[in-house]
């Protein structure tokens, strides 16, 4: 990481406050653990009005700053101040609470206890040391992250920890709604889903066990006239629109360009034909054209540049922290009427149930990944989720199929569609017709929740905004998950996960120092996690007040929270975090090293001086490098020696040897073989479901385990319109 010239983004004239709603007012939470995941889970609950007590038992995060990674601070670091805003800090835990979030065990009393650990509470890896870097290797992400010329690389900003935190917050409310539960949240399992795009489902449907290429799609983050600009061209229609946008109609239907796979295979051709237009235009010009042509285009952000972007500024996304810097606000925005001052949240459910959302009906209008993942989680928690699709324009992820359109039932073999839609019922309704609209409104009248993730113009254009829907169901909860939010200059710009990683600085931190920023498309499921959490907060509020409400969870603001560290670090210190390949500010050494055999790599991340001494005893050298600063100064030399040490060793045996010494290490697991990872096998992470067309499909879990809750998936993804008659005859 490099220190850029410039001053910190001042917090002057910005309101200093936690972005809090009253949805969880009266709920007592104890945060008894260390690290980002458990702190972010508690922060999400705090931002919804819960009272949070943080037990600080010497959490090293308190004195941490990426701006000075080798010297503990004397005061609180910016990341700590971001995560702990609004909490009460104590050194001894209270005896009682409503919810406990712990990474270190809990001896007190609480109806809901959520254990947040790297691998879960059982299985062969339980209790082993791990961190974000090694978990990205374990879960398979690294095997497909990088370029064709690079080693496997990590994804920047550490999204796994934040996704795990969001899962833990969701688990806490699920347990509360069920009347109490102990929930086991495993970071590995959360990351296996959220940091990968269902690779084992691709393997099942294609029979292809070959590792995915690290070359990625092109164009993604590309050079333009004045720097970098981000593109996300997912569908054939988007490519056709892009070809019109750059005045190259000859490319619109060129088979070398019309799919991500084709562009990856023919990158040299595509780059030669598109590159000159890109380098002839500025990023601002390209973004403006992208908005007009509905092509997902993004400015490339980082911790510094975000504060100058028009849309976040006009949306009021950044709020002041009392420590004197600016930070992202909560990504869960409630638009309901405020509660009375004397409101205190009672238990969300008066009776114990193994399905937290049993009896809740959700009307699901979502498409692609972020929205469907939110409703997938609601279905897994027991809701009756009715997926509404147009008979002529169904969920676009149905078209991301491994079958040719010439084959029968070709739309029923989309791996991501299967991954995000198990247990739902599908109905087809044409909302553009009066009859279809009337049928839809009758369905809404039977629902508790409606979820959609279009650009704002879509629902408003159909006359189906929240005000219209609440006329037929006054206590309705509506979740809207637009890319950039319901208002602001970019509100109706097309947006995908790639766009969000490009805009918020996550891509900026991913890749080689002198290479292009890279994207991995993880913000979709992480937004879905936040969306499901938002629905449970709104249902909790409805149980207490009888009121429904509109809840907004923009993808952009979720991604800004995932990218909080580079944002608050720049704002507090003027230090800009940049991509470093496999290295990072925390662990030294940190790297990926080739082992014996083809495409066999091991990941290593030494976080403490004690861990380094343990590794030195294994390698037989380096004991004199007693401090992190000394190791950082000689990182190149250490990498050379470690590369030689790993080169003729077996990957798995060496990772096991290092782990046994108490040092974070992992094999870089092939994501296509994720379901063969012993830890996931031992915890029965995959559940087979019988699909009427695709046959047996093995689905990954949701990262939660509980003896008190039934979290099994209730059925496969639906075929298009499979349940239209049975659902609509009663609506």
C-alpha cells in the first residue's frame, strides 16, 4: 500500500451520529469476541436501535491502523471507531442479554447465542487458526482470482469477514424470532457461497472438472483517456447496447464478443477493437454514455476518490464519526413512520418454532443474484416465497444456463439460478397488462413482504410503488434493493456486483500493484444477506408497532460498508490503501507459494511475532527477524526463501504442518472441487434436492447451523411458472 499525496477527508459540516433506526429498540446485545465479523454483526444490530455492549478483552483491532501497520496506536484506530460507534465498551461482560455474539465462548445467560468462528464448532478444522487471507484460499476464491500470468490472488477489502458478520446478525434475529436458539456461523461456509458463483453446480451440470481460468472477463476495469473506467457487460443485450454506444454495430452480433466466455477466449481481438474507443474517451464521458445506453459503467473508486463522487455526496452516504472522520452510513435505510419514543421491542415471536419465518409469505420480484439471494435466505428460514416472473421476460439468471437454446428446457440448467432459488414457488404474471396487475395485487394482499431489486424506474413505471401496494396490504413490508439507491444522479443507472466493486474501491484493492484492478462479483450475495437482515428488522418492528414500512438496501451502500477500512483510513489519516497483489498490511509475510504438482499453491499469512517464530522453527531460518517491521523490510527476500521451501513440498501436507504449528495457512483449494473439502463434507454443507428436469442437484447451505432451528432447504429451484395455478387460484 502506498501513501498518496493529499489530506484526510475532513468531517466538517457532516452530522456526527450513528445511522440508527428504532426497529430493535429495547433489544440488549453483548458482543464478546474479537475481529471484524463479530463487531460488524453487532454494529448492524446497533444501527437498527439495539443496545450493544462490547466486551474489550484486549482486541488488537482497537490499536490497528493500515496507515501504520507495524506500530500499535496509542489511541483508537479508525476501523475500530467505525465498528464501535454507538456501543458501550466494557471490560467485563454483563450476566444477561437478549442476544450474544461471540467468537470466544460465553458463560452468561441469553436466549440467543451466535458463535462466529472461522470453521464452525465441529469438523476436522474446528479450532484451527485462520484469517481472511487463508479462508479465501480454503473456500476456493483464490483459485479463480488473478490473471492468466499471475499466481492466485486474494480479493481486496476482506469481504469474507463482513459477509460473515452480516450472516451472524441475520442468525441473531432468526434465533430471536424463533423464541431462542444457539447458532453456529462458520466463516468458511459463508465465504464458500458469497465469494464464489456456485462452481460445483456448474460442474454438476456440465461434467467439467477443469479449474476455472484466472483470466476473467474483458472489458472489466480498463484504461481510458484519463485513467481507469469500469464496465460490466453481462448479457448479450448489454453487449449489443455497448456496441451501439461505441458506434461499432459490426461487433453487436459477432460471436467472438457476445458472451463473457467468448470475450475471455478472444480477449486479444476484443481488446484491439474496443480499446481505441475507450482510450479516446474520459471516464466521465463513458459513465454518462453508459447511463444513457443502460450499460453498467462505473467510475473507479478508492478510499480517496469516493469523497469526490457526485452520487454518494448528494445521497448523503457519508456521515461523521466523533473521532473526526467520515464513514459510510448503515446500508439498511428505513422509510417507515418513526416509532413512539416509549417503544421497546418485545420478543419477536410468542412461541417457539424451528422455522423462524414459518407463516410469513414473501412475494419475490427479484432477478439475477442479489435479490434472489435475499429471498433464498428468507425461504431457508421458513418463509413461503412466491417468485413472480414475466412469462416473456423471466429472471435474467435463467438465461445464464449451460445448455444451448436449441435444447429442450434449456433455461432450467442455470447454476446460479438453482443456487439462489431453492424452496421457492414460481408464478408467471405479465405486470404490463391490467389482468396481470390485478392478479399481482391480489397476491400482494395475501403477503407480508414484497422484495424487488430493479432500478427505481421499473416499479414506479408499473404503478407498483410502495404507496400503491400498501393500499391493498396496509402493514406490508417492502424491501427495495436498487443498485445505486432510490434517488440521486445515478439512481437509474444499470448496476451489477462488478459495478459496485469498481465504484467503491474493492476492485482498487484487488490485483497486482502495477496491473489492472480486478473484480470478483461478491457484492450480489452480500447485498442479499443485508436485504434478508433488513426484512427481519422490519418484521420485528411490525410485531411491535403493527406498522409495515419500506426498507431500502442499495447495493452501493452495502459495498461501501464492505470497503469501510480504506474509506475511513483515508478520511482519518490521508493514507490511501492500494492493491498489493497477495500481500497486505496486517500479516507479514503473506503470500501464495507454488508447491509440487501442477497448479498446486499454498497460502500463508503470519500475523504475530510468535507465529513467525513458529514458522522459523519449521523452515530453519528467520528467527532473527523478530518484528513485523523487520519482516516487512525484507519481504522480497522472505518470499524468495519461502518459494524455494514450498517448491518441492506437497501442498496439503505442508499446509497441515504449518497449521499444526499454530500459523495460519491453507491449500489454495480449487473452487470446482469445493464440495470435496473435508471440513464442508464433515458438516454436511451440501444438500441434495431433486429437480423435475435437472435431476439431483446438490445445494450449498447458508453458513448457519443450529440444533434448535430447521435450516434445511425445502425443495429445488422452481421451473418457470411451475406453481402458477396453485398459487393464483387462491389469490
